[in-house]
């Protein structure tokens, strides 16, 4: 009998060692590592016990009996650690917890290491030398260790059972198998320690561990239960708010989750086995990603009418079997009704905003420019970005009598409705206060007082205001600059010069510094007023600048004023490398007729 038991223990130890190696090789989680440690402990227990049974000398038996406690003491802590990690409580297994669990094993092994305390754990009786299978005597520490180990095993097993049974009915049978396997060595150890029948002479716990280890490894790696993947996938599919349809190779519904059944107001039993195209007759589901015409199908599926209409985003993914052949597809319907309606509402708001902005912006510039005898006028306004935001750039031309006209072009700081309000105020205040008998600088000082009294402190306005009169040599202009970029004057001969000294912007100080300058446009001359959106068109760190404006004016000097204005806008866009300008742009041109200017 003794060789048979020793062979069983050796076999158990080797099998457990092999399983431990397999788990260590395959492990992908911390639970796999703790299971490997558990199997190694069982293997050490079995192999040490096999040697203990095989050696005839009592002293050698005692030595190997002590060595097997390395495995015995490690089993319960390893089992608890494995269960905690396996059931999703890995955060509990900290270094401090592991250290606390190992205090008792360290004490037991320490007592066994010293002769004076050895027998407190266990010892062979004096008459054991003549016995084939002597019964080992136990000391008081042994019973403390037994109670400690069994407490850990009971707690771990209870956690394991409660978790497995609570998770899903699908896993209850599997849970019972795993629990029975886990309890088998525990029962064998209890029977041996309490000397029940022939278990008093032989400890079958290591052999029982072989069964436990095999079942655990099978459950973890064959059934992929370390992370409970089948359960997790099923739970996710069941709880998904998106409708999920599993379609077989013949286009029939093989499975559907509750959300998918709700989409069709049916039950799973009513849907399974029916063609999906029969349930949802829509081009997006008519074929492998294409409708009957061969074009890409609409990306959305609409069901219902009126307020009850629901819109779904359709995602289709092919399914393949292990050989790579098509086995069907997965169709996911995601309800995007709220998103689509929000986007439609936002689009309506943006369209309305663009319409209002365009209407307000149009009101800040004259619909038609008046005719000035001997002159040709052209004006352009181009909004920044997509044109949905109201800017502060404006221009205007108005009569100041039978033979006198006011020309103004300006830029109010800021954007939006507030800037538009200040722009309108500046434009119409200037119209109301303009007097042909007053120099432009005096009119601008009066406008400045009104702006200071009625506009926010941080708002200011730059503008150029000119009074035009007939002159024997062409058109006479008296110009005043309120913080604005000087206009450019293209002479008939082709030279370009800036006109007027720079003054103070309006709306900042009570006594702005303003100057008047006089210039005569001879036949063929052209005056170009513009806002900073033209000269500050940017490409990297380079600006379009006054030189760019002058170059365009020279290059297209022979063209009418309207075409020159168009070319200036186009040149700024080309330089900016984008159709959307970074800033608003306003241009006002006055060309003195009579002579065709020279071009260069």
C-alpha cells in the first residue's frame, strides 16, 4: 500500500507542477498568477508528502513532513487571493493584505525550524519507527493553523460561490462544478486531521488538489472564465441601448437584443428566423453595403412618421467563421433622433443668423452709390469667415448739396450686434452732422463727442472722411483721418502715394488729434480707401500690405473702378490662401474720369 500512496502523491505533485507551468505560461491576469502559486503549493505538498511516505527513517520522515508545510501554509492564502482577483476584487489584494496573510504561515514555519518549538506544530511519536504508516501527533499550534487555514478557505469559497451563482443562471452549473472541485481537498484534509477512519493514516489532500487544479485550469482556459468573457459579452449585448441584430449567412435574424426588438415593436421570438430585409425594407439593408442602383446607401434609417419618427445610424460588420468564410453579419442600429433634430435646429438657427447678419450688414452700406460728376465710384464689403458674424466695417457716400459729396469708410472695434449698433450710429451721426461749410476734422470732433456719450468705453471707431467738390482740374477732396490707414492715391502716371496725416480714433478721447489735407484728383487718378482687412490679409507672418494694394491698382489701372475693387478682394483672398478672410474687408474707390490711366 505504501508504494501505491507514494506513487499517487508523486503523480499528484507532478501533475500540479505541470498545470502550474501551463497557467504561468498562459496567464494574462493577476488571477492567473495567484492560481499558478496555488498549484505550485499543491505540487510541493504532494511531492514532499511522497518523499515522506517513501523514506524509512523517522528523522527523514520528520524533515520532509516539515518541508511539506511550505506548501500547506501557502494553499489557503493563495486560494483567497485567487478568488478575490477572479471575482473582480483585485483592488483588495494590496501588498499590505498579502503581508498580513503571510504572517501566520511565517510563524508556523519558524516554529518548525527550531527544535525547541517544533513539536508545538507536529511530531512523530516515539513508537513510530516500527510502523508502516505512523499517525503524526499534532501540537496546539497545529490546531490554530488549521482554524486559520479553514477560515480563509471558507471565506474564499463563500465569496466564490456567491459571486458565481449571482452572476447568471448560465454559470450556476459551472459554478457548482468549480466549487465542488475547490472543496474536495478541503474535505479530504478535514477527514485526515480529525483522524476519520483510514484517513487518519494517509493524507489524500494533495491528490484531491490534482482534481481541483485540473478543473480550475479547464474552467479558466478552456471555458475562458478568468474574465467571465461570455457572461460579459451577453450582459453588454442585453443592456446595450443600441439595437443589435445578428444575421446569419442567409440574411435571417439569428439573434436580437431587447433594444433591437423594441425598435421593431416585437419580441425576440417573433423576429428570430425572419429575413432582416423583410422586417426593415430599406436600401441601406438591401445588400452588402450598396443599394439597388449600386450607389452607397443612405447612412441613416428612418422609421415612423411625424413626431413618432425615429432616425437610426446603421452600422454593418461582417461575421466570419474560423476558416474565414462569411457566416453572416452584425447590424447595429443606433438611435440618433435627438442628435439629428438638434443638428437640424442648429442649422435653422445658423441660417437665420446668416440671414440677419447679411441684412444688418447690407444696411450698413448704401445699396447704390450716387453719381459724382466727373467721377466713378465703386464699393465692396467682404465679411470675415463664413459671414454669419456681423462686422464693424462700413462705407457710405452721400450728397452734401448740389455739388458736394461726403465719402466715409470706417471700422468699429469688435464684432456682433453691439459693433453693428455702433457702426450704424457712427454712420448716421456723421450723415446728420456733415456740413459742406465745415472741414471734415470739425465734423469728426462732433461725432467723437456723440460716441463718447453713447457707446461703451472700450468701443472705438477708425474712419476716413472726405468731402468731394468739383475742381477745374478734376475733383477736389478734403480728407481727415481718425486713426485710420491713409488712402492710396494712384496717379495717372502710375505712381502711388498715401494721402493725409494719421489722427486719433473716435470714441477714445474728448479732444482727438485730427487734421485736414487737400488733394485734387486729376483725370485718370484713383483714390482707394480700405479697412485693415485688406492690408492685413496674412500668409504666415507676411502681410499683404500697402505695397500689395498698390501693385494690384497699377496692374489693373486700365479697368473700370468696379473691376479694380473685385481684383483687390480676389488678390487678398489669394494671398490669404483661403476663401474665408480672417477679418472684414471694406473698399471704396473714386476714379476721376477723363483720361485712361497708365498701367505698369
